[in-house]
C-alpha cells in the first residue's frame, strides 16, 4: 500500500480468484472464473439462479473445494487444489438471506459470538458496531423482539465484529420487505465502506447490483461473460442476453447487406456482418419515441431517430412513474413495447408512430438470440 496525500492507495487486491473450476458429476458449475476485489470495493456476482454464483462464494469461504484454480487474500495464497487454509482462519465474513441469529442469546451475545479476548473489549466492540448500524438500544434484547430489518443489521454487526478483510454476501436482502430493502442496503454499504472491507455480493436482481456495486461480474452458465462498472455493463452489453438481463427489450430482425440493414425504421449501419447474415437490432422500451398519427402520416425522418413506423395500441398500463404501451406494428404484425414517463394511456386501437433512438440501439448476430432471454 502506498500512502498519498490524505488517502491510502491499495495496489494489491484484497481478494483475488484465478481460474476457479467446480464440477458436479458431468456438469461444470463454475468454469474458469477469475476476478479481483480491492479493499473497500463492492463487486457483485450477478446472474440467474443456477449459474454458479453461490458455488463460487462457497469455494472462497472454504466450505467447498475447487477442482482447479487458486484463491488469494492480500496477495497470499489461501487455497488451491493442494494447499488449503481452513475457513475459520481466512478472515472472511459471511452474510446470507437467513440471518441465523441465535434465538436464545441476546443481541450483544449474538454480535460477540465470534470474538475472542477480554470481556470488556468484546463488549466495547459490540457497542461500537451496534451504534454504527443504528441499533445501540437493542444490545440487551433478544432477536424475536426485533423486526426483520433490525435483525438484518444485527447480522451485519455480527459478521463485522471479528474485523473480516472480506465480506461474502449471498442474497442477504431478498427476505426483506420492499419498503425496507433500499434503506437497509444503503446502510449496509455505508458500514462496509467505513470498515474498508472488500465485498463480494451475490444476487440475481439487476437493480440490487446497480445500486450497490462498484463493479459487476455478469455470470451465465458457470462463466463470467462480462465484467465492469455498472454504467458500462448497462450501456455496452456484450450480447443480447446481457441487455435482456437488465431490462425488457424489443428485437427487430433484419438482414445485413453491404454493411447496411433495411428495417421499417430505416437503414442501420451493420459493419462486420457478412452479406446475408441475419441480425437483431435491440432497443429498450424507454428508448422508443412516440408521435401522433396525422391522417396516416408520421414525423419526418431524422438522423438521430431514423424513419418512423406506425403501430396500433393493443394495451396501455400505468406502472407508477411511467406507462407501458404495447403496439402491434403495421409492417409485420410484431409487438413492440414502449415506456413513457408519467400517465399516458392511449385507447386500444389508437394509431401512433414509433421511432428508435439510434444511439441507444444494439446490433447482435441473430444466432445469439434466445426467446427466454427476452423475459429475464
């Protein structure tokens, strides 16, 4: 670590995993996964159920053993296929959906459970942590006297009590009421940052990953398919399935000829595709623009939005801060969905014109399309 003016610059990852593999029978559950996390950084392993996220977490924690690969903490090897530091000596904290508080112990005793040393020092550590999570008043009460959100914060204090260098979190907020979840997540993140803990969070919820993570590792079928800052993952997805995991999508299919693809919305540049290759032009519902029908005519084409295509409203639903409008398109009978801010509820049968934000479209080979990916 190199000190600079008022800050500490970390040059060695707090946690580094290299080429982890884990097979169960004939199925490769974790396939060549590598990532590194710096102190104070929150990295999210994001992906659908069964993609290998929790198995990766268990190998890092030491409760499962990899078939190949290495795990390092602060540059020191803690586990490969021969050498293995026991779980209790890895200085790794764990938080799960099940808070697993001991019901017969007070909050103070729960938080102090993993601590060693004189009683007065343990009590001081417990008091400090409970104050930090806003629960100093609970120190002598029992878990059943607390709400779910309060129990979650006690579980966080207990996990932080031994001063772990790394915190592994497996869907820790999924059992909380939606009204509590955002606040608890923000409080948890603040405490972990204060402790300079490296955090690996596992979730299948894109919104949670975007809210909490400094970096997202998008996982699918045992592999990390894309890794980067949330902004980059969202705005520069690696394939159609990556777009679809974060939001609903519309797919417009065309054929590339001479690096151009004709669509009802005008021509799209499709360099890098061979002549005759089918491509998918993908756009999120919020990036469709709507305009009124003027005696069968729509808006004039523009460089940014291209050519307009007409659709007939099939359904419009108010979603709170936006409206979702579904269209049956005149040109091929396909259904496109658009979201618009506030209340916009046109009647079924209304004709409207749609344009696509060209700078918000993604183009992928049609072979990458999977119908299930369109509805994550």
